[in-house]
């Protein structure tokens, strides 16, 4: 859909289409709907980022906790959202061998133990090797810096999801 169609959506319609641009957090799209009309995709993205960044740490942590582990239980049991299934597939998380799966499980567990929220990274922008490297690296961060880093990854995931729903401006004008 183009930006004019987005701006014409009712609240219910907007949450229907945009409710999962931040994983399992329809509250975020519900919150930004009242900022219409949006100029373009970047404008929607900016409102979402502003909303998330204005949350207290507990709210940011809550957003992270709504994300499934990479190569975790939801993937094994087929209960990932459609978006997350595609993203984890693209990053090679669906074709790990048993040693790689065990490594991801260990690192994810260690990360959750240390920070109290799951490791989040924009899977579509990272290869399997890069995900393992970043997970090992980010385990060494201070908690506050890591929370901000993880939230930036949420906004990258959100940006790619928005771009798969809304046509870019250039296409709207063709
Ligand atoms: N934990 C985590 O990073 N999850 C995800 N990342 C991503 O791009 N999609 C996800 O579900």
C-alpha cells in the first residue's frame, strides 16, 4: 500500500497491518496511529523510534522480552510469527546443525542470565557467523549500553518490516 492508503486506515486497520512491525507489540502501532498523516515511511519509523525511546527502561526491556530467541524454542516448535520465521530463515537459523544449535542455545541462555532479556539482532542484516560473533561480543557489554544497542536492533527490524508493507514514495508517484 502507498502512504495515502496508510493515512486513510482506521485505527483498527492500522493495527491490523502494522501491529507486528515491532514483534508482538501492537501497542506501539496503536500509539503512533494518532500521529497521522505520515509524510512517508521514514516518518512512521521516526514516530515509532521516538515512542520506543521515550519509554522507561522497564518498557524497553518489555519490548525485548516479546522477541523470540534466535534458533530457539519457538522456531523448533513452529510457533514463530510469519515475520520472524522469514527473518530467522534468511539468517540461516533454520538450517543449523546440532552443534550450532547447541552453541546458540548456550549463548542465548548466558545472555539472558546476564541481562534479564533475550538477545535481539536484526537477523535479515546478519549472517549466521555474524550473529554468533555479535552475540559473543555483546555479552561483554555493560547493561545500559546493551539495552540501547538491543533497542536499536528492534528499530532496524521495524524499518525492514515497514518497508515490506508500505511502498516507497518513488513507487507511489509512478
Ligand atoms: N531474538 C531476535 O533477534 N529475534 C529476531 N530478530 C529478527 O530479525 N527477527 C526476530 O524474531
